[in-house]
C-alpha cells in the first residue's frame, strides 16, 4: 500500500513537472506586460487579458505566418501521402528492372542527415527560382524513404489474389491503386500523414534557410525572429508559443493512437 | 562542392567557382571554432543521450508496472513535449531559466540554492540545454521501451519468482538482457538525433556565451547561410556526415555482436 502511494505520488509529481513549462506558458500568455516577470513565478493571470494575442495578430500580423504553416503542412502532407503510397505500392507489388538495387540505394540514403543535403538542395532550388516561395518547402517534403518503406511493408501483406481479382474484373493499374490498395492502407496512411504534418509544422532549419521574407515565414521561423526583438517580453513570446504549439497538440491528441503506432513501427523496422 | 571556394559571388555567377582541392579541409582542421563546435556537440551527445535513455527507461518501467492505473494519462503527460514545436518550447525554457524570475531558480530557492544565471554562464549553459533536450525527447524513447517491455514473455518473471529472485535480480538478469536490442536501437537514433541539435542553442543562447554552446550544425549554418561561405560549409557538412556514419557503423557492429 505504501509502495503504491509512493509510486503514484512520484508519477503525479513528475507528470506535473513535465507539464509545468506549458502551464506557465499558457498562464503568462494571458497576462499584461511585465506581469510574468515576478518572483516567485505566478501561473494564473490576474487580471486576465487577450492583449498579447491582439498585438500578435493585429500589429505583428502573425496570422500570415499561421496561414503559411497551416497551408504548407496540409499541402505537403497530402502530396507526401500520394507519392509515398504510389511508390510504396510499386516497390511492393510490381516487378521492374533494377527494383532491388534502387530500393537498397534509397534505404542506405536514409543514413544521410538532412542537414548535409541542405547546401546542394538550396542551390538546386535557387537555380529553379524556388527560394523564398512555397515550392521551396513543398518540393523537399514530397516523399521520403521512411514513408515508402513503411507503405511497402504494408502492401506486401496485401494478398496478390486481391489484386489479380480486380485485374480480372478489368480494373486498370490506377483503379487498383485507388480502389483496392488505398482503402486497405488507411491506417498506415493516417500514421504517415500525422508524422508529415507535425514534421512540416515543427521544422525550423530548412524554412529558416529557404524562406527569406517575413510574410513567407512559417510560425517557428517568425517566432524565432520575434524572440530576437522581444527578448524582454515574456508575455508576448508566450502567446506566440501558444499559437505555435496548440495546433500540433490538437492534431496529436486527435490522432494519438496512430502516432504511437508509428513510433513502434519505426522501431521494429531494423 | 566542398572542394571549391563557393561563396556569395559564385551564388550570382557560377563561373566564379574555383576548384581549391583540399584547402577547405586543411582550413577546417586548423579552425579553433570548428573544434569548439565539435567539442560542444560531443559534450551534448555524450551527456544527453545516456541521460535521456536512463530517464525514458525509468519512465517506461514505472508505466509498465502492474500497480499503476490511469497509465494513459501519465504516458500522455510525459509524451506531450515530444510533439511540440522545438522553437516554441526553447523560447519557453529561455524564460524558465531566467536568472531573476525563472521557475528553475525559484524551485532551487526553495531548497536554499542561490540564483544561477543558467544561460549566461559558460559552465551552466550547456547543462541547461541538455536538461531541456532530455525533457523534450525522453517520451519518444519511453514509448519504444514500453513496446520492448511488453514483448518480454511473462513466464520468465514467473519462473524467476518461483526461484526466489528479488525485484532487482529480475531486472538485472531478465529485463536488461531482453531489452538489449531495443536499447541499442534507441541509443542509435537518440545519438544521431542529438548530434544534429541546432534550434536549442540558436534560440536559447545563440551559441554563446563565448561559443560554449555552439553546435556543429549551427556552425555549418552560420558559415553557409549567414556568411555564404558555402564551399567551406560543405566541408563541415561532409565531416559531420562522416562522424555520423562512423557512429552508426560502430553501433551496428555492437548490435551484431550481441545477437
């Protein structure tokens, strides 16, 4: 009994400690200027105000960055799902010359960290005139081997007889992909979609490099810039953090199950 | 690219790029700032990765215990930092580490410790960033550990109990060996992930004070995209890649030998 009580109090205390930064962030974001810079720290705004959010959206036009983040994350996710599912299906069920070699080359490219490819990628996109446009974010996010790999594994488990049967009925290749493969692959597609959405939303280094105008920035980049100017405004910065974090928390809470499953799938792939 | 003097002029006119052979690499190995960045990065990885693994294993063991109910809630609160935006949480933590008003110093003041200027002191800046990074990412490894723990067959523990093994003995001779493959996998991805740290120092300290938190990726970014020394930056990128590859090979070797 004592053991149990100890265990629970430990769990509760550490959970609260883990969440404290968020609790303080939310509290401070509703405070007037200067109210968060007190000792000892307070968590409840008194009086409560939306001033910081007003400044953020009206004076600093953060809605523009919010829109950029939302738009880019959504577009990238839709395209990513389309391309990885096609490629994954092709690698699982089609026979073509060089398939094994190509797949292995792609797999081994997984070890290359994205930072290493950023310089050449930047020059490539620059020569195409895409730097500081949405395309600079969309193109590199179109597909990756991780997604192709997971979808391939998933498609391999789909029985060939199902595809054969559809073909007998006169379905074209694309119809088979649309009507047979996609519906079966929905769970894995949802998992990859949430990874892609959160990944694009949270990404920092690449948008920092590829986008150069205030109006093009995604939220994290805009926020980082804001930080350099408003180091002494914790309340304002907390409001900015809330605006950036809340959407990802909502997406995560809604699709938790798929996200957790994705982590586990990723870990058994070795 | 790392063998050229690619710079801001070359960006305008590609004909200006000259082949410089190994010059970038010679310069790199003679560059004290690069070694500082490398040293900081290793410091970060070597402390943060094991710490993160121990914390996440601890959390996984607790949440896997049969005594605990409401597991989902605890798991969720440990996990939330993982999905949140690194830039935003780094900003929050900047204020948490505030020397005068920060929560950390407040908690320390309760047990009688004088305020510390966490991010402004060369000795504490890195530990402060490490603590934040472990907080941000241990939930991810925790999930993988929980999956690993659930794969250990129950009858192993039962057999050990019958033979009178204590909790610690069971942990040492069943749990740890059975988790070895999971642990190797986790240490690999954690180390690679931590090796690439960038946003934390960029937001919290700008690499300072006195470059004590400058990371390799940050240095690469500065050289490449701030000063536009892209040829030089490419040589940093290549050395960076080389180190990660060596690390991966070593870990895979360990993995092979344990199987």
